C-alpha cells in the first residue's frame, strides 16, 4: 500500500482512513506533500514515552535542547528572519 512514508495531499485526502491505519499499525510517521514539499506530518501517538517522562524530565530535556541549539545557531542570524524567509518561499 504505502511504499515510502510520503504521500501527496490529494491521495491522502482520497484515502485518509487507509493512511491513518498505516501510521497506527506501522508506528511510522507519514509525510504529506504538496507539489513535492512536505506540508504536514501524521505521526503515531507516542503515549508510552510521554507517560514515562515526568514534567521535570521533560523540561530538563527541553532546556538541554535549547542550550544545544543556542551553541550551534549563528550569532548574526535571527530565527524570526529565517521563519519569515521560509514563509516567503513559494
């Protein structure tokens, strides 16, 4: 049915339940594309992992991610400008 984990928006709309079933059964994310660009992702519920993390553990992980991102982010580049540029691309 799904040869790769990407599907065009029109195909997804025509067979939504099939793709939801695929994601649920395979446990794998499905990228939904429009003109070849990913516009959405259908992801399986990750409830097991969420239930294992306490709020403090989750916050600690987010803090670590934030620090790692800050270390690698170019100093002269604004995240706001990057988002604006991405949104402006056709």
